[in-house]
């Protein structure tokens, strides 16, 4: 995002309105995600062949960059090595692919894709637009195009004309690498999948209580100490505290060369990398490295996954001038590594109890005429903003930065619902909507009995209902939205993929496609086709949408009832209450809640579709179902 995201949002709204007036949205049989704005299907298909050329606009490095990307994407599964040629006007030639940068009434990230029996032509005003046109083209090819090994397929795409552009400029996905560290190779793989879905903002949560993951050369203890913690395998939040003398062997960090490599890799895919340097709370890894920046002086350990909140001093001391010297040194190096317009400073869940008894903090409050500790946090955030602005960056933080007064030019990422974002937008501040109830990808995505242990609940269908633009709020201040994958319960890369896909498909569509075209049944048709592509790409993903979820309740007479549901349409649910495995010859769920005797010890259920089981058998002990009942209000 080389220009201001806010400027892009305003310009995009004007272009989109004009394009929408001129372009009718037509249903199609395509299996593309996100759904394009307008599709006109035409008879015939274009067949790719070896020896074809990709022609790109001469003298435009971004056009050539996209051409190279396309050639590389096709090379592995086909074995073909296409040449890139430059011409002033690369109009679609017979048996060729043309990527054309042109001036015109294009959205900044929009494109036109025209496929005839003789050529493929993608036109756009920017390299990003060409790139998204290429992503659509790749999704029109057989699923085997995603394979890294040679495949045998009919490499053809249907004839059509697409006019497409995104609804929002900020289409983000966050990966938390503090709670669990992920390799540079995996981060790049994660970015690759984002690019396929036309997501364009990778939020890298680099530091927290549980690990400092970015090399800061002027502060070497951050990675010598802060990047490592005592190993634990138990459930997150229930781990034992660090014992005296226990070795810190679990962790890792990214060198500055690693950071540059990831940033460059993302830039080639038109994805901005947004770093998050958490402050003033969630800073235990930093304080373990430099305890003099705390209110109490330590000593501290990097937290291995205990439940310590409100018990441990894990926030920077705003009364200590060394804190701001530290922030300046960190931001100096971060600003040089990341070309992003913004730097995220966190600002959430800061426990201020130690500030109340800290002489330095209380002195600062008196000197600055601050009424309370919320205003003291705002004081720190305002100074952090000035430091960032001196380095050519803008500040964005979680919605708690509104408490005590919002920094003058800050953008707000609203996670505790939409209210914080609404308040910031009404103050004319840029906003990214990221509410827990719609986009927290670390939550359960099916019945907890079938899913790896986590917390919360976020179904695929719920993500698809995400609407980033509240009524009554100036649309120009809503930059877009973002999904967040916190990794307390995500210990490895395969599970990170499982938690992300397919829910990130739903996120991508809500942020790219017109609101008026949203259709759950059609989205699921296209998502099922994407599963084949993920299989070929060897990406782990969740099929929880096919499973049964069981919800207990009490009827008016106090009897236990069970509601059974499956997210995907066209399914029948079969269940048992005698301990045997269900199939289509046993009890069929009638579609309304069923009453179950409480002497039953286990309930099992499975969804069937098209004459065979579509999901896993869910098996839940009766005592576990009863434990799920809402507790009566006291």
C-alpha cells in the first residue's frame, strides 16, 4: 500500500460506485473465491499450451513482476517454461496471455479479465490489479494447478469477461508468532495462500508476553532472553510457572534478514506486512530482557503459558523515561525494516494495577495533569505516536487506545465488538473492523467434541455474515476488516492452516465482493471446489462445516432437549442414544429439538449428504452435554 489506505478507500468508493452503475452482477457457475463483481460467461474455452508467451506492458516493472509470478505458478504442475516478452501495447495475441497496464476508470486494485478461445487478456491500472486478475485466472484452471509436482490435466479456462474490484482496501489476516513460533518458510507459505484469496494485509504479531520474535540489533537481550521460554506441553493458560534454574529452550526469532526476506516476498504478492510491537501491556518478554523498564524491577521470566494476568507486572512503566528511549530504539529499526504505512502498537488488555503504586507513574501523572491511569496509557500512546511519526510511520492500535483519549492521528483496530470502531470513525479516525464474534480464527469452528482444544465459537457461516461497515458511520473511515489467528492453542504450522481455512475464504469474500451478492449456498459450492485446490497444495484445512453440532436446552417442563445442526445444506442427521454408531438406518433427526432421557450416557450423531456420511461422528457424554447448559442467573 504505497499510498494512504484512507485515500485508496475514498477513491475506491467513487470508482466502485461508477462501475456498479455500469456493470450488472450476473450469477455464474464459476468456482472463484472471492466472488467477482461481474461475470459474463461465453461459449468455448482457452487451452494453455507449452511454448506460450506472456506479453506485458513495456517499461512497467510491476507488469513484468506479475508475468514472472504467473509463469512460475504454471511451471511446476505443467513442466512448461513460458517466456516473458515486453511490448508497448500487449493486446491479446493468438494463443497467448497479455498483461496490460493501462490508464482508465479502474479501481486501484481492479482488473478486467477477458478469455476467448484464442487469448487471455488482463487489463488494470496497477500491478496489484494485474496480480488479482492472475489470481482469478489461476482459480479458473483445474485444481491440479496448485500442485508443486508435475500433473497431467487439461489446462483450460472458460471463455468469459470479468470486471472486478474490491469493496475494501484493507483485507487483513493476522498471525500471532509470539505464543508459538513459526518458521520463515511457513510464514511465506501463509502469505501465498492469502494472495490466492486476494487478501492484501499480513498483520505480524511479533511480540507479546510469551516471546519477542524480531531482532533489534541495538537491544540484543530482546532475542537472547526474550525469544526463549521454558518448554510446556499442557493446555495453554494452565501451565506451571517457570522453576528456578529451568532452561529456556522453547522459542525462536526472526533475524532482520529474515524480516527483509518475508517483506520482499509479500511485496511481490502485493501484500503489505504490518508489524505489531505490543505496548504498554503484554510486554513480559521485553521486561524479562530489560527489567528496568518495569514498575517493580523484576526479575521476570518469559511466560510459558500460565494464567498470570493481574498477578504479574507485565507492562512498561510510563513514568520511566528509559521506556521511551527503548520505544524509540525499537521503532527506529522497525521503521527501516517495514515499508508499511502503519505500525501496530497493540495497546490492549493493559493491567494498570502496578501503575497505581509506582512512584514514577504517579509523579508522571501529577506533572502531566493526568486524571487517572487510563489517561496515563493515553500519554504513552501519544508519545509512541510522535516517535513513529518522526520515522515516517502512522500508529494503529487495538480499541483500548481510545481509553483516556485517542492519539491525534491514530487508526483504531476494533476487536471488542464494533463499538470502538464506530466511536473512532465518528471522531474521523481510520478504522479496521476486527470483532471477536466474527473474525477470531482461534475459536472453535465446530462442535468442541470434535475439535482440538481451544475456546470461544466461530462457525464458517458466522464469518460469512461479517459486515465491516456499520450503519450510520462514514464509510470513508472504514478501511476494511481483518481476521486474527491468535496461537495460544495453535502449537504447529499444520494446525495454523487448519484454523485459517476455509474461514479465511469467508473473510476474503466479505471484504472483496459486493455485499448484495452474498449467498451462503453459492459460497459453499465454491468453497467445496476450493478444498480440491487446498488438497493439491497440501494445505491442511477444516471440514468442520460437514459435522453435526449438538446444543442442549431445557424445555418448559425441565426435560433435556437436544438441537442438532449442520452448517451445510442438503444434509440429513442421524443419531443414537444407545452407544452405537449412527447411520441412515437408525434415528433420523426431525429438524426440531428432540427430548432425551437423562439416563442416556452418550449421544452420537453424523450428517449424511448425497447418500453417504459427509462428516465425522460426534460422540458426547451426557454429563458433558448437561455441563453445556446455560447456568441460571443468580
